[in-house]
C-alpha cells in the first residue's frame, strides 16, 4: 500500500474538535499516555505490523486544507453562533503529528498489538481515531485477502437490511446517526454506508460523527464529549473527587452555556447525578448512555429530570452503547411517550463482519494513572488496581446494574419519589 489510509485531518469524530476547544482553554499542558486494548480473542495482528508502521509515518503529512478550514470557520451552533473562533482555527491549522509520539509498537507474546503513544493532550488526541481505523482497515485487508470484495458486500448487505427496518418502522421521530468511524471496515465502506443512509432514510438519518464526511455530504456533524475528558484531567492539579464537577464547570465556561450532550457514566451515572445537580441538568442539551442497561438508565434520567422540575422531553437522550438497528428501534418504541431520543450506531452499520472489539484509551495523565469506572463493571478500565479502588471510594461508586428489578424500582421510589409507569424490559 503506497497511500495513506487517513487522507484528511478532519477524518475524525466531531467530539474531538469540541473537546479540543476546552483543552486549549483550560488544560493546555497535560501530557497524556494512551494504550491499545483488544477485548476480542485470537486476533492476529502480526501480518499488519510493517504496514501499520508506514501508515503512522504518513500521518506526519496531514495538514488542514483550505476547504476544511472554511468548513470549520463557518460551522454554526443551533443558536447561530460560530463553533470555533480564529484562535482555535489557527491552532488546528498548525497541528502536526509526529511518529516519535509512538512509544511502543510491537506484537506481544499473546499475539495482541502492543501500541502506545504519548504527548501533549492537544497534540495526540486525534491519533486515537486515526489509529483505530488504520488497524481495522489493515486487519480486514489481511484477514479477507482474496475474499475482500465478498466481505465488503456483506457489510453493505447488512446495512441494507437495517435501512429496510427503519423504513418499515416508519416513524419520523426515530432519529439516528453514524458513530462508526473508529471501527469501520474501511474508509471506503464507511463513506458508502453514510451516503446510502443519507439518500435512503433522510428523515431518520440525522448525521455522522465523522467531520470530513459531514462536510462532504452536507450532513450535521454529531458529538460533544467522551470519557477522555474526565480521564485526562485526573492527572491535573484538580483533586480527583472534584474532577467531574470541575470538567463540567470548565465546559460550561469554555462553551459559554452551549453545553451539548453530556456523557454520564465515567464515574457512574449515579455519581454524575449527584455532581450535576440542577445547574448542569438544566443547561445541557441532553445526555448520552454508553454502558449498562439502557432501559434502567432511561428511567433514571427521566426520574432525575422530573424531580428537578425539568420536562424530560426538552432534553435529548442519546443511546450509543453497542447498538444495532433492532435495539435502537426497540428502545425508541419503549420510551417514545416519555423521552426525546436519538441513537448513535457504529460497528453494526459500518463494519459488521466479525468486528474486532478493541479500544484505545488514556492510561496515564501527567505520569499518574487514570481510570474509567462506567455503569458496567465489564467496561471498567485502569492499569492500576489501587488507583481504581481509590477512585471508586472517592466517588462512592455503585452501579444501578447490580440492582435487581425490584431493588431498582424501589430505588427510584425512595430517591426520586418516582413510580415506573410501565414494566422494565430486557434488550
């Protein structure tokens, strides 16, 4: 392969740009270390290692084009404010990637990819998305080899089935977006899936997290923040227990009240609701679910908003945890009389052919360990068990996923004086 898989600096999730605005303003000196994790078993990365090294070197050639600059310059919020000012645009124009930020690139004894990188947070954050997609693309090229076209056709075939399900459901209030860049089968397939959905179900398909493809197809770029925002700041001079509150405060100030959709589960949604109180619940456009039971999470957010005197239908609940179209439609049908919703669907639409379950996450900040707690114990992530346990203690961590249905029902009644209007279901 002689050309770069990543050809545009904006070929990245929109939330990266929006977090970067806060990073530049509030956290310009944090050094982050990142690590690749593979949850799938039996993945052989060794054949792709030589080409992966070449692709990393090619990232050094990425520059913001004039077209991309103009797009970002003219991008407006829902209140017709510019997303980014001249200072931000200048910094993005000067952004360069350095292969020397890659501190480890090898194959471990178990065959897993040992990939780590380190650098100033603002300089290396985009690498997470680029490297995830590069690894995916190279892995599938090697795995399917002569059957590559058949594998591509399989992804498109499954997408067409999903599109038909949306048409059959026939509900204009059902809105969903593409969240599939990082684990797409390939950039070509990602683009084709976005083009097809925009043409086939324009009333339901509201946009994509991929900034470049949003620009190319005149779609809405989708995304606000990720766990990264709360993880990298754990190594700052903020007391660990105050990280969640401080990040929410800094986000509010940096965006001047344009809060967007808040991620609730980095330290557990129960702790998020304790820290957010009335202010952040009121100013947020919505909230994103990314772990554990989405039905319970939906009722938890509904009950909390009601108790604080907020109409739940004035906030958008974004469900994005391992969704496929069947799950998204089931959630919408279940909650549509109670919640305003949108759905972020990734791998099921852009790479559903024996997908790799892998992630790249921050492992250290300013030399200190970091952790993500999550509402799902299986998604808890940290390299340091002692720090993980310390963090759990600081946030009085517990997850509603451990409650029985009866316990959860009673919890809502005791905490929020809320009685479930319908039975809990399992997806």
